[in-house]
C-alpha cells in the first residue's frame, strides 16, 4: 500500500512538473496605456496570428483600472511590459522608477493643439487672449509655451489655461475653450469631426517642440537584465504584429474589432490610416529608437524644469531587441 501511495504521489508530482515544463507557454503581462484602440492594432494582430504563441509566450494584455499607474507597476515588476509614452518614462526615471523603453511604437508626437475650424485659428500666435483647455498633465504646459514662443508670443502668459481634465473635445465643441492642448490628432480630431465639428490641428513638432516618441514599449531594468531571451521573443512578436498592421491598417482594425468588439470603428478606422505611417515613419525599421531623439527631448524637458539636469537619457532606452 505504501508503495502504491508513493507511486501515485510520484506520478502527481511528475504531472505537476509537466504543466510548468518547457513545453508550456511562459505567461507574461502587458499593461495597455488606455482602452483598446487603433494605437494597439499591431498588438492584436500579433495575438491573433499567434506570433506570441510561436515564441512560447502566453500574453495577458489588459487595461489597468488606473492607466497612469503603468510605469509604477512595470517598474515594480507587477507587470512585465507596458505601453507608455516617452515624456512619462523620462519623468518616471527622474523620480527613480527603473523603467526602460525597448521599442518605439509611434515614431512621432500625437499631442497637438486643436481649434474649431470655424474659429479661423490655425497657428499659435492667434491664441493670444484665448482660453486653452488642457488635461492637467505636466508636459502640456511647457509644450504649449514652446509653441506660443515659436510663433512670436511671450508664452503661457498670453493665454488662459483651463483644466478640463480629459474632456478636451467636449469642452472645445461646447466652446467652453477656444483651443485644447493634449488632444491627439489621430483620435480627438476624428471624434469631433464625427460629431459635426471639423477642427484645425496645430502639431507640436511644427512649432519648436522636439520630435519625440509618443507610444513606447517598456519594461523594467531588473527584468531587462535577467530575462533578455523572453524580452527578445516578446518584442519580436510584438513588432511583427505592428509591421503587418502598417502594411494593411484596415485589416488590422478588422482583427481589433473581432477581438475587441467594443471599439469605435468610426474613429479607429480613420485613426489607423493616420497611424500606419507613424509606426515606421523615418525609422529604418518598426520599433527603432535614436539617441538624438531621446537626448534632445530630455534636454527640452530639462530646460523646462521637468527633469533634473543630471538625468542621462541614453540610459532610458535600448535598441537591443529591435531585430
């Protein structure tokens, strides 16, 4: 009887070991920056086509209850990967959060200033004396200040800033403000047009703000050091999905809609058409990052008292996993 019990226990132990063996996919968690939308089309293509599965990975992609906590949870190791923003990552590193960008997703800024077409406001100097709605995010104030100065004004003192939270489009359409900053020209401009309000888009990089990566793929320094093979597999599958999405953005939205039926096709289809060129832009390959873009934007943040002068932007990213 003892031998039989021992045999059963041994078999159960072997079965348990088999469940977590080399043939079982490795589970990893990816925190999204927002609810699923066209920005995430490449991720869902990679999930749907089995690119992660082919790398031996079981990916849980989810939107946290508080997306602003992503860099904290990734930095602490609660999430293996996250989708975030270059300015936010630099702010996090400045605060001692050990997060690193391992790939650029959107190669250029999406943040912009928007005005209603009927206002006739098409450049920063025309905002003098106007109300500008913003979401209270630290980088938006110096961004607008830079744009105003680039067009000959003194800066923020020439406008009235109004914190409208994330109700930017609603505040603009209701004419509570004359313009909004923090509005994505691949999302809010489409949403407002769909509601009968054409807008003018004044892009940040056209008015003195250094070009930066809007969306980036991030992990933490310890995970980067100790799990390079996993990161390489994850990044390879992730970027393969974005390469496919860039080639056929509407097919990518088809996939996104099938996997996440709650998306708004009226926004995400035109949004994907605008985003597809930005997933590659002037980079040699999807995901690639440049030293100058990290250093130049960090210097702009330092000049605007957002970062310590001692922060080394070259440590904030790596191209090691962009094959």
